[in-house]
C-alpha cells in the first residue's frame, strides 16, 4: 500500500461530504424526493440572519448558475457553514471544486479511484502492518489515521446544505456534460456512487495481506476483487466505514430512493482466517 493510495483513500471522504450537500439540494430544493408534510424551502422563504447575508447568498447562487469557470469563490462562500471543522475549510482551498467533485462522483459510480481529482491532502503517518504467526495482517491501529477524516464527514450539517445548494444543478450538469455525457443525468450517477459505497463489505475480522513489489494485496479473493473505490473504503476500518454508510443511506432515502434501490448492509469475513 504505497503513498499514492493514502491520497486515494482519504480523498474519497471529501466526495462523501459533497454528496451530502448535493443530496440535500435534490431533496429540499429540486423536489425530486418530496416527503409528505415537509415544505420545500427556497431562498425567498427562509429567514436569514440579516438582509446582508441573504443578499450575499443570492449573489453567490447567481454566480454558480452562470459561470462554472469562476464558481470556486461562490462555492467556498456557500459551503463554509456546512461544518465548523477546520480541516473542512482547508479542503475547500482546492481549485475547480465543482469539476473535481463531479468527476470524482462519476469515478466512484463506475468503481474507479477518484485519485486524479484529490490533490489537496494526504494522510499523516505511515501504513501499518503487524505480523502474527507468520502472517502479515493489516494493523487495526492503522484505522485511526482515518478518524479525523470521518469526523469531518460526520460534522457536516445536512439541514444546512439545503439553503446553500439551490443553484448547483446547472453547474453539476454542465460539468457532467464535459465528461462526455451530453444526455446523462448526474442525479442518477450520484445514486450509483452511493450504491457503490453501500456495497462495500464491513470486515471485522483481521485482514491478511501479502507483499507485492510496491504495495500489499489482500489474500482473500473476495476482498481483493472489490473495486478500487471499495478497497480504499475497506482499509479505513469497520467503524469509519459504517459511519459513512449509515449517513449515505439516510441521505439516499431522504432523496426519495427506496430501500429496494439500495443494497442491504454488506458484511464479509475473509475467507482465509488467520491463525492467531
């Protein structure tokens, strides 16, 4: 597991955070997942803290709907209140946020790594393994490196997403068309990305590894055959993965998707159990 994979695995989390934001847009603003008894809030019906704040939000939303090339500043202004976690603010300093998010979601939906879009951070520390009875295992202590990233994801307020993302649909569709989908529906691609994440098995048992030339591979073929995106998630550890999956399932159902469209909670035990 080389340094490049550290970037890949951590980078997936920023995609999840932005998925929450987009999901809120479709549920609360676009009306694609209306729930009975829940009104559709709009920028006009909300009660901002001040007229100045409302005017600024209106200006930022207008900028988003008109100009993909110059949308970064407006995006940062709008999503700054999604989380008070300082790490989240650091992530937002990257450029071309909408394009990178759109491409990353598309990659995950197709089981691919979003590494090309994740250029703004890397994990601290080194990948850890432990040897027991002649077998190399993924060290559970390595999961702790992802706790901070999971905390950022957990800190995002889904209710706040609604009033910030009303103008995002044209931008995401435009960025999606740039990827070569002239008639594609980004909303459905978002669903496929969520499904890909929910299908990742939660493994509580020790994971046996074998050393390759520049990295490690899992000896259990059922795990090693997972998609690149799913394998990166698996290596975050069962607790962090379950946190992510629980929140994404909640968002998917809020969007109006049904349980039948979502995979059941996945679970797996490595086929080759280590002799401890």
